[in-house]
């Protein structure tokens, strides 16, 4: 009798997982929409099929940034500077490779707590996956260093404008003033505690993998994919590497590029106006007066109030006032390349910066014109799977927002919390935000939508609105360590060649611990403050 073999079932890909989640959300909108038709619009077939496309449009700046980043990294690889640079670093750390983990995690966490470093970490996944493989670990260690480092920083946000800043602004919009000192202090406690736990966790796993390669959590397919993507750097690390002058110059430009990118995203004006003025030095402005007609005033009033004002034709053309404003006539020195000074960047400016620096690296690295063009195109093409994952994950958020499902869940949960004692309010509010974060993975979006509801509720019950801000920040911070609706996570893991299910298996125990620790800290704070 012929021997039959059963085909082994592999893990679901990130694309399949996201499509299943999109389908589940669409079904939920239909169920809830039939129960509360005045609050939620049931998704139809076209809503489901167009969600990924709308998600791509919504995430276009991030997607373009990732594609240009691919061209930039491809240029570095083509010069040989990236692989040789990683090999030289590993050789210098011989015997102390483990220490790179806490150092990098602390740096990433500083970026998270100060300016919400999240999507900006995507470039580091591929780089650290290669570095950690060369150091004798696996790419999972590299991904964890980035994700948990920056993630715990965001969890314990102190001055992060996308979390704390957006939440405080939303509270002020409903007449609630907050004490920033309390927020910074509580955020620092959360940040330090969770980052320390994560460092211990990652270092423990890294030690096991270095001692026994068989202890890795990666599947054979993932290891094969990682070897194809990052194995060259690991192989170079075993050789005696000597960097050429051109390669050293490329590495210097490479480091400079990332430092400037990070500084560009930090809202410097909110932290130190003097430093912001330095980066904007040379900018010139001219005061311009513009005459306003009755029609202009009526149009502005209608836009603000959603009304339609009918004017007499004579009054509509009459000049009724003058608008005075400043128009920029010359750019500051740091806006020369991107059009905006350092400290005011977003993804369009970062994309421009990486595009320019990729070309400079190609020239300095001695590549021909044809090599530069082909290498950049090839590197950008390598990122298409990552781009599509980001677009698909964003499509889930777009579908929930367009149907009103996110707002419906928030209002229902807030009503359920009314009248709860302080001892229960904090953990229940934390769990509420934990659940809502799957619906609204955007930190600033969550703050804008929820704080005008949750802030007044806390104040009405006699609880600290400052602690409510940190309940929101820590809960969404924990969820953003693993939610598949986050383009940064799914895109970063794809770059490191790690499946989301593998990440979940690796991080789940730590996530449970971080959840408990965060909820306890917030509960104690609510009882004390």
C-alpha cells in the first residue's frame, strides 16, 4: 500500500489575518447596525472590498516613506557599507553583544516617551534583524528591541504630543485644565517600569538563542526567509572586515540621515522655543493685509456652523474688514531640502530627506548613474509587500470609522462606567481603552475621540483627569505592542521576516505582565492623586 503523507498546515500569513479581521469587523457592523441603525451604518460588500484601497489612500504618506526607505537601504547595501558596518560593529562587541539590547531599547524608549516614535521605527527592523543575526541571536531579538523599546516609551508617554499633547488639548476643548507635572511624573513611572521589564525579557530570550539556536521561536520557513534577507550581513560578521574610505563615509552619512530624521519629527517648539528658532534661522515673514467682503465673512460663518446665509448682492461685494496675516517670504536654513524646518517634519518631509540622502550615498559610494537608479528602484520594489500590509491594516480602521462602530462602542462603554467606585473605575477604564484601541489604533485619533467623553466623566465622579490621560496612554500603548491593525507593527515584522503569530507567541507573556503592572500603577495613582 502506498504511503500517504499529510500536508503540514503552515501559519496564516499577515495578509490573511488582516483580511479575516476586516471581514469580522464588517460582520460586526452589520449586527450592531441592525440593533442601533441611528448610530452605526452596516457595512455592505463595496465597503468591505474598498476598505484596503481607502486604507492605502489614508496611509499613503507612510507607504511612500517605506518605499523610499527601501531604496535608501538598498543603496547602502549596494555600496557594501551596511553589511561591512554591521560586521565591524559585531566584531568590536565580541563577547559583549548582549549589551547592545538594553542600550538600544533605552534609546528607542526615549523616542517613544518624548515624541511618540512609532511608524518612524520601521527602518530599524531590517537593520537590527541583520545586526542581531550577525551577533549570534535571531531576527526576533532585533524586532523586539525596536518594538518593545519604542512601544514602552509610548506606553509611558511624558511629553509625547500624539498621546499626552492630543489628550490634554482635547480636555481643554471641553473646559478641563490639567496639571502637566502629574502627567509627566506618572508617565515616567510607567515608562521606566515597563521598559525595565521588557529589557530583562528580551535579554533572557537572547541568551537562550545564543546558547542554543534550537531554542528560537521562529519556524523553519521564517529562518529561511530571514537568511535570504539578512544572511549576507551575518556571513560577513564571521570574516575579518576592513572598511574602505568610501564605506566609512557612507556609514557616516547613514547615521547622520537617521539622526536628522529623528530630530525632524520631535516637536522642538513645544520643548524649547530657542532651539526651534535656531533651526528656523534665516526665515523671513511679511505682514500682508487682505480685504474681506461680506461674502467672505458669510462663507466663513457658514463653514463653521454648517449653515447657508443669503446675502444682498450689494452687501456681498462690499468691503467690510481687513484680514492681517504673516506670509513667509524666505525659508530657514534647515528647511532648504524639505521645505519645513527641523522639528516640524512629518512623513512627506522624511521621505524627501531619505530620497536625497539615498542619491548622495550612491554618489559617495562610487556607484554609476545606472547603478543608482536600478538599485533605488529594486530597493523600493522590495518594500511592496510591507506597503500592502500597512494599507490593509489601515483599511480596518477606515471601515470602523466610516460606519461609526468606534464611536458607538466608546459611548456605550462610558455609560457603563458611570457611578463605579474609584477602586474599580481605573482598571475598568483601562480595560475599556484596551478594547477600544483595537478599533482605533491611532493614538492621536483615540485621544481626540475619547477624551471629550472620558475626561468629563472622570471629573464628574471626582477622579483625576491627569490619571485618565495616563490610563488612556498606557492601555493603547500595550495594545500597540501587538495589534495587527497597526501598520508599524505589521510592516516592521514583515521587514524582519517574522510572522505576526510568531510575535504574538513570543510577546504574549510579557504583554500580560505589562498590562497588569500598568493597570495597578494607574489604579494606585487614581486613589492617591
